[in-house]
C-alpha cells in the first residue's frame, strides 16, 4: 500500500517567488462559495435526498471521463456498471470497482487523477492510494459513509459550500424534480437550464418523440411554425419559473442564419415533414440559434453555445449504450463567419448575453478572443471538456487574456455529471488562475492588489454577473 496526501502547493509554479505569490492569492479565494452555473448532475438527487448506495454507482458509472479511459484499454463498459439507454447495469458494483482500482495507473498525468485524489482525500478521508490491494477497503468505507446522514446529497451540497448549482434539462422534459426541491423547504439553490437541442436538431435520434412531448407540455401544435416558436417561449417561461437564467445549445457547429420569414417557415415545414437533407438540418439549427437569441433579448436568458463536438463518433457504442458515453470527439470550428448572421442582427444588443465555448483551441487567439474583445453581447466560457485540465486552463488564459482581458470571460463552470468532483474541479481552476496571476505579478505586469481582485472575480464575481444570478 502506498500512502498519499495532497500537496498543498499542487499546480502552483515551481519558481519560489511565483509560488509564494500564488499561495497568497489562493488563500484569498480557496474558501469562497462555489457557483456552478452549468452542469449535468441529476436534480433527483436533491429532490429525494436519498443515500447513494455504493462507490461504483456514485463515482464510476456516471463519469464518462473515467470509463472512457478504461474503454480505450479494451475494458467493456458492461463490466463497469455503466447504464445502457438509462437502464441500470447488471454488473456487480464491487467487481466493477475492483477493475477500476486495478487500473489507476491509466489516470496518471490526467485531470481525472487530480479530481480523484481530491475526492478520496478531502471527501472520504483516505490516506492510502486506490489500487488493486485497497479496492475492497475503499468500496466498503465509501459504502459505510454513504449510508450516514452526513453523506446524503443535500448534506454534501452544504459541506461543499455550493451557493448555486444548475442542472440541464431538455425542452421536452418535465421539471417535476425541480418543483419537488422547491416544495421541500430545503434552502439549497438548485436551478435548471434550458437545453432545446432534441426539439431543434432533426438529426437527433429522439427528435420525433421529443417533439411529441414538447407539444404535450405546451399545448401547441408544434407542426406549425408560429406555434412551434410559441412553444419555445412557453417552455422558457417554465424554466425561468424553476430558476433558470441560461439556455444551452450543443450543436455540431457555431453556424447561425437569419433567413427571411417565408424561407424560415418553408425550411421548418421541410424539417417537420421529414423531407430534409443534412444541409437543411444544419441550416435549421443555424436559424434556430438566431431565433433563440431573439427570445433571449425578450426574456433575458443567457445563451451558452457549446459547438465543435462530433458527438457519438462510435456508432456501435451509441446504438448499444446511447448518448454521452465518452465517444465524442473535438472538431475544427469556425466562429467568425459562423456567427456573423446572428451578430449582424444582435451583436450590438446590450440586452443579449452569449457565452461561447470551444473544443478547438486554435480558435482562442485567432477568433474567440477578438470577437469577445469587441462585441458587447459576447463573453468567453472557460476551457471546456477535453481542455478542462491544468494545461488547458493555462493555455486558455495565455491565448485569450491579451485580447479579451479577464473581464470578457465568465469565471469557471464545471460542466460535470459527477457531483463529488465539483469542489475538486473548482479548486483546480482557482489554483491555475492563481498560478497565472502570480506570474504576471512576478514579471511586473500586474500589481499584487490587482491580482487579488482579479483572483476573487475569476473565482466568484464574474460567474454571478455573467449568468445573471440573483443575490446570494
């Protein structure tokens, strides 16, 4: 067995003076509340506050960062407790955990390893590393702790000092769990975000069934263009009533369009009749991004655009297990020309706020930072998904700060399905930002008091402002 502790200076610069500055900055932000404005945790956890049963179902099965690595080494998902199409896995949780534990070496050097170490040490109090030899000890101790009141979802939410947590629901989904949270009397702020992809993207495998649910929830004939737009407005209002301050759009590209009314309606009818091409599907998604922007001008919801992922690249895995199983691959993404139609119409509209994300790091300095450094409606989301890592976060700051500054970015969001990783991810972001600021101070490019102000803004203030969050 190998003992382990967390290095207090992890992710800080190795150079002594810069490290000292980073330590001082981190001390200022380490204990600030966590604001998590975009993620994919299950609101049912907080609605029911039921205990999790075991380490596998809590830590491994929901986290595609973890089982993606194992799958790449030839380990079958069915042995890891990963559900298929929402159905519970038949795998033995202890055996799945043993497989995970025996393969910890695969995570060396990855952000997953940093997050796991934080969870194991800070949340569960382990002082020996997870391995094949300690797998059962980990599984048993985690199971025992999860059965106690202190490890229920709401108790951990409060222990983690989470001030606000946003989940993400589809336009066609009911918000019963959010309603239950509100009616429970619990004081934790868990809100939703409007994700209409399944009723906008004709290429989504659930498009038809999602449209039927969308129509039922809104009472609108969504086969009619104007009624379809009204249905979106109604659902957005429902989401706002459940605390939503943002929408989220995860299309393959950032393309937008602003078609004449007659052309937009004709395109809509082709899509509804099923008489569409791949080019029609792309154009409809593009038009709907602009329609969503128009609605955001009306109701104030902040738009998040998450383009550039070739989703479900592994066709067999998609068919066998469903979406979001670790088979999404980054692609090259254009923003300058793709966003032009939307920006021609709304780029100078101060009532509109759009947060742009990317998986294409080559676009940071060339496109995204100059766009956000000019248009009043644009802000840059943090390093995302494959780049949600110490190196990715540092590259983001290095490539965007000179053009967009700090104040055209929005702080950090964790975008996770793994609840226990939230404090770990925010801690990494705060440490990396403090390391970056420490270098600027050491090089005489930033005063120490300015760096302290920026550190607090990046950790807390900017995210609240960008997502238009209510007073804490």
